C-alpha cells in the first residue's frame, strides 16, 4: 500500500450479486481498510454507484449470500471508524426521465428493500446521494452531498468535514456515478432495460440477463447463436450445479421471454461499444457545460459506470479539468481512487499504482 496517507478512498461498480464480481478481492480491500493499511488519516470511503446489482439479483436472495453478509459486516465496522458515503447507480435505481426530480423517491424505494434486514445501519438515508463535491466550505475542507443539480453548490443535504486536507480555495472535485453522462438516446433505451430488470421479481429473468451481459457480451461472444439450452448448460458448469437443478430454476422462463432478453442484449452491446473514454469525454463535457447549471468552477471529476478506468485531462468550461474513471471490480483489474493532501488524486489498482 502507499506510504502517502490517504484521506479519502473512492470505489465504483462492485456489482454484488452479479457474475464475475471480484467479491473476494473487495472483501480483502475492506479488511485492509480496517487493518489500517491505507494509513491512520483515512476518513471517508465513498461507494460511487452500482455497489449492489439489482439487475442480476433480488434483495432477499442477495442478503442470504454468505460473502455478501461478510462484506456488509465489514462495512458496518468501517462505518464505526469513519464516514461512509453511498452514491446510487443505474443498477440500483431507475435512471429514466428526470433523474434529479425523481431521485429522492427512487432512493426511498431502494432503501426500503434493505431496511428490515440485519444491516439496517448501512441503509441510513443520510449517507445516500446522487452527487458529491469536495471543496473548501466556510474555511473548512468539506464533502458536500446533493440529490439534484439544483442544490449545487449552496444547498447540500449533508456535509462531512475532512481534517488535514488543506485544499486551495478554487479546488472543486465533482463525483457522480456517471449514468448522467449517457446521451439521452442511450439513457432512454438502455435505461428502460435497467429499469425493467431492477423491478422484475423473477429470479430467472435476472439470471438470464446476468449470463448474457457477463458471460457473452463481456467476453466478446456473439449473442445470436446462444440458445436457451446453451445458457442452462453453461450456467450449470459456472455455478457447479446439476443441469437438472438448472432446468428446475428456469422452468417458468418461456422461450419468448428468453428471446426478448436476447433482443435487449443487442442494445446493451451497442451501449458498451459507445461507453469508452472518447465517447464519454464528449458526454461529460455536455453534462458540465449545461447552461441550466453552473459547473464552471469544477476542475476535477471522478466517475465510474462504464468500467473503463483511466485518467485524462480535458477542456471543459474553458478550463483544464482532470477526469478520472474509477473503473470497476468486475471483468477488469479492480481499481480505486485515493484522495491525498491538497486534493491530489491517484488512480490505483488494488495492489499497484496505475498513474499519479
């Protein structure tokens, strides 16, 4: 781990409940936080969206998984030692329509799914938001939390003071999950798919989406040749269960539903191709240059969503802005952002520095 003292850590896109989530590595990451591997000046852990994947799992089954219970238990321990901030992502709440106006209602629906569990303290509404800004506020270094762009910069829903950060007066780091930077056409079409999956209570529908997204699309395979029988055979091997057991699980999924999911996956594949960094710079620029909101002072941006980790600089609102994609803990080398004194940002893999 770094000898330089981290003040804040930011992680995105863990996707608990989904195939190929690096759940064991993330468990070790949390244990390292508790053991003090990131130093004794660490004050905040920010989960920057898609921590839980409700497109691929149901809350009631997710909460029964031993590895998920272990992660939640570790987070409860971390929450006693430092601040925990949770930014909701597109696999946790719907993001169609006016996502700012609907955010609070959608947040409440998300929280209600977990409130009557053994982990109630992790689902306190005060730690959940849509946007976070790190800046100087009333002569203190503060994390300011917001549920809509209308509140920025003067009406945060919650504030967290950071000790020893020593930010410049003009420093502003804006954090968001990143679905807000999808183009309107992609957010409409792909957002409808995410929304329908989040609300769907059929385990087999979520399993089918999980398979196509994580085993077919992410591995560069063609969607069209996959049959219902192919999927069940492969899932039986992946999950180390009998084919007969898989047949029972999928007994209520019709061929029509299966083929409809396949059709939707073609849209998802097109979104994946469009979500790389060049595309996202144009969309990020459009988001932060929206004339209805004043983002002219933002000079650092951290987001996730597209799973393409990286650091770059771009010209937004006629100034040089540092842009970091926090990456993901799925299909790629897990990564995180550490925020150091003066607001310096480092993008790291779980074990090695990528760039600083």
